[in-house]
């Protein structure tokens, strides 16, 4: 409260001009003022007297609180803590910590008559926002240089790639009187980029790259570092608009390529499963020629009825087994078709977001898959007929030749 005590004493003497960093005046010897004078007012130095030049340093406890006047003179300290500034603009121009993204812990603005942190004022909120903007910018930078202590300027460096060529961008963080009127109002997306939550997102590093690239695109790398920072602050809304467009373009491109891969992979997976079904059936249907060869002995009249019956029964069992395999493959085909429908439904659900060429590719893929499923079902029907051909032919031959 010592800082506020000095400010209250300054107000008691009607806020006079402060030449040579000190002020003086007469205050009433009220209980509040006596308490303020007795408190530690470091780093400020206070001299006071009552009724003229009488020194009351040793008589502090005996001061009367009857309203008697006390002449005071206060010399303001030069430390950063509790420092006094002529105005908000003066603080913006001369406060070194503000340019490093660190808001001063306490100060007094004379023209605005506001004592921070004990008192609030809209201009304080503006200064805090500007300080936070610098803090976030420093966090997002690849590195920064604060060696230039004589000028109090911090140089921020961003490195970005344009046309596969890495270029550095330098911004000298400085303040000017016009900046108080164009402090960025909304930079929440920047604050989010330095948060722990953002670092868990899948495109975190890409977003940082888009930010740096947009900064380099918005501010020519050949521009003077001081002018670069001024341009960023003055044209903040235009920069945000450009960043949002670039980010949207990147995410749309990523989504497009991801969707394209998903569509291609879905077609490959379904086609492979169909191919497996046809291959499995083809391997089994190769037994049909062998089964047909088993009919040849029927033309031999030396074969007995029992022997021909055994051969016919064997062919019947073979046909039943092959037919059962075909039924199993048909069930697999039905399951794959259900999966195909679910995959295509998930793809169609985002169809409106896709560009025209991807939508066209999806339609062509659906036509190809429908033809593949149609052909697969036709082949299953053919294989089913072929599976029963040996036993049917055997029975016909058996009956014809046995009747002769």
C-alpha cells in the first residue's frame, strides 16, 4: 500500500506539476495522512514540516490529528517498481519491461490519475493487452535477441519457408505514440497456439509453420525490422484474415488428400476381398474337370452296377462340398457388400466438402465396385452350376448305359 499512500498524498496537494521528479504542498494533519507519512514509502523520499519549518521527524507520534496543516515535499524514486509516468503513452514509450512482454507490477499514471494495481482504468486494460500481445509473439518466435540494452529494443526472429527456401524475418519490438490507438484487439488464436492444449493437436507444428509463413508473406523480409513490427500492429486485422485463409487452405488440402487416400484405400481393400473370394472358388472349381474324368469308366461295360453307383456317390459328395464352399463364399460376399455400403455412406457424408474432382472419383469408384460385385455374383452362379455338372452328367450317363 506504500505506493498508493504516496499517490494519495499527491492527490491531497491537488496534483501539482512535478518538476525535477519531486512535488510539494500542504496537507491536513488527518489520521489518514499521518498514517501515510508514517508508512514506508520506499523508493520515494518524504520531507515534511508543520507550521513552517519546524522539523517533526522526532515528533511523529505526537502529531495532532486536528486538521493542522503539514508542508510536505516528496522526491520520487527512479526504481521500476512503483514508478510514476506522465501518461499511458509515456509508459508505452519508456517502460523497458513492457517491450519484453512483462507488465510492470506497479506504477502511477499522472495524467490519467490511476494507480496500478490498486486501481483500474480502461487504459490499463489496453496496455495489458498490448503487453500480452508482445509476450505471445515472443513465445511463437523461433528465437529473440535482447542484447541491445541501450535502446531497450527486442529483436524477434521468425524463420519460414516460401517456395522451399527458408528465409528469416526480423521484427524489432518497439513502441510509438500511434500504437496506443491500434493495439490488436483480438489475438486469441496466437494465445491458443502457445497453450498446452494446442500442443496436443495433430496439426500443431503445421499451424506454427502456417503462422510463420503468413508473417513472412505479409511482411516482406527485406523490410526494416522496426517498420515490420509497426506494420504488423497497424494492419493486424489484415494479417489475421490472411492467416485464416492460409490455414484454411492448408487444412482443406490436407483433408482433400486424406479423403483421397481413404477412398483409394477403401476401393483397394474391397477389390482385394472380392479377388480372394473368386480365387478361393476358382481353386475349388478346378476339381470339376477331374470329376468329369471320373465319368469315363461309365462307358466301360465291364463296370458293375455297384462300382458305377460308388463313383456316382463320390461325385455327388464332391458336388455337395463344392456347393457348400460356394455358399460360404456367397455369405462372405454379402458381408463385404455390407461393409462397402457402410464405407461409402461415411464417404458420402462428407461429399459436400470435397472438391469436384474427388466427388467424380468417388462416383467412378462406386460404379467400378458395383460392377465388381455384379460380376462376382454371376461367377458364383456359374460356379454353382459347374459344381453340380459332374454328378448330373454321371447320373444321366449311368442311366443311359445301364439301360442298354
